[in-house]
C-alpha cells in the first residue's frame, strides 16, 4: 500500500528541488519533516507542504499507521517553461526562462 501526493506547476527550478529531495529519500516521514524544517533552501517550503499532504492521504484515505511511514520514492520532472524577455543594450533582447516543476512524493509503510 502506498500514499502519494503530487505538486504540479511549482514555480521553482527542478534542479533546485532535486537537491532537497536527495536529502529526504528513504527517510522516515517524521525525520524527513524535521530535515525539511531546518534546511535553508527555497524548495524545502514546497516539499514540507507536499509531505504533510502525503501523510494526510496515507492516514485518511488508506488507514496507514503514521509512525511507520517512510519516503519510498520522490522525484521531480520539469514542467512548462515561462519564457520572458529582458531588454538589453543596443536594442537586443535576452531570453529569461522561468522554470516550473512537477514533484511526486510516495510514502509506504515499513514492514
């Protein structure tokens, strides 16, 4: 049995999210939450909310024991890129890519 939570179209680069995801992969849910609370990265705020949602899904939808949950898998994939233009010298224009992410978090119970 597994409980999952998905965050789509998050306005943060997938590269930044994957750094924080590597910290919590295969950790117990309560340890992962503590890591996210004390990690000074922008992505940890998104992931903390996502982990809370996954724990709530496990508890309410699947009747799983919260104390035995761990982060079984977590991955990030790039979402659509918002393309913006920044004016530059001599009438040129430079492209700014505002990247988005789709993050998936799966919790399972330890046997």
